[in-house]
């Protein structure tokens, strides 16, 4: 049930769900299930650390709020998501962290 919410409702997603077809890393990247594919364990580690450093360079309040809003919006209507982020933004603006 969550798969289409994560990667969308496109025909390829429907095909995978209805056929139970196995798929590899490149296909997972192509349909947006994963953001990066690496050929080696070291390459995977380096790419993951690069992403971690980019995230860590941002405001912790902004990162936590963004993560919370993305998760909330995935399971709620657009209207609910907009109200949720408006409430969060109002409180986040009170910090010097952003």
C-alpha cells in the first residue's frame, strides 16, 4: 500500500505491483525508490556520507521540520499538509537556528 505513495502511481509501479516482478538497483533508481546506486561498497559509503554532510550543514530545525512535513504530507491531503507546514513555519520562525 505504501509503495505507490513513495514512488507514484505510474504504469511501471502498477506493473510491478500486479506482476510481483523482481527488479534491480538501476530500476529502483529509475523509478525513484532509491536516489543513488553505487557499484562498490566504498562508493556507496562515500555517496551516503556526502548526502549526510549536505544535510548536516543545514539548520537542524529546518531539517527536522522538513522531514516531519514530508512524512505528514505523504499520508494527508494537500490542504492538511499546507496547514501543517504553516503551523510549523510559524513556530520555526521563532528560533535563531534558521
